[in-house]
C-alpha cells in the first residue's frame, strides 16, 4: 500500500471514530437519521420562561367555601420571583448584545402592599359550578440600582442608583359555594 493511501484510510477511520463519539451521527445508525438542529439560547429561554409562568402563576385556584363570620383572608402575597418576572416584562434587562450593550440590576429591594381585597357575589361559573370570585390587588414597589454598559461605538457606563419601578399584581381565586357533596359530579 502506498503511503498516501494509508494516510487517507487512517484519516477516514479517525473521522468515523470522531463522528461516532459526538452524538450527532453514530457509526451503527449512519447519517440516515435526522441530525439534531441547534436552538438559540434566546428561544430556549423563552420556552422555559413560558413553561415556568404557566406552571406557577396561570392557574386560578378553587378554594373551600367561606364560612359565615369566618376570616376571608386572601392568598399569599406575590413571591419575589413573580415580582421580578413582572419587572423583567415591564423593564427588560435581557436581550442586549453581550459585551456591546448590557443592563444589570443590583441591590434590589421589594415592598408589597395590599391595595384591594373584595369578593364578588355568588354566581354559576362554567366548569367550576357555584362559586365566588375573590379579588386581591397588590402594589409592589421595586427599588434597585441599574447599570447600563455600552462598549461600542463610544464606551460608557450609565448608573442609576435610585431606580424605582411600581408593579401591580392581581391574585384572583375562586371559593366554592356549599359543602363538597352539593357540587355536581363530573362526567366520566
């Protein structure tokens, strides 16, 4: 065998071994299977954020009936995570170009204040049955230091040490009417 042929066989053997170890193409399956398509981290984060919000904040809970003369306490105040996600929608820091335009928040302090807490009269709600809607509104004030760094065309840094943003968050939930035995049975 000539030296040129042995070098090309050796390089082909190494290429096959490398492709088999990457996970994109295996030696046994061959290139007939579809190759994975890389996804931008921007779109991956959008999907993860949408799933997180749907899982944690989009369901309207149905609580037990209110007892006459008993407490009509609302659910818990918004979590810090919920407030920061709402702040990111109102005043985004993500999406800048890395090393060209970056925004950062430091020394974040959150205050939560209940603005309104009231209950609607009983009514029939489809897929729930007879229930009352309990409205709770919170005013969340976020104090932070915002640093914006721009490196092109003219490098500079902007610091806002007294940035304030006010966010209103609604926590609505249902209260069933009557004992659970009086509720209609769900169809099979």
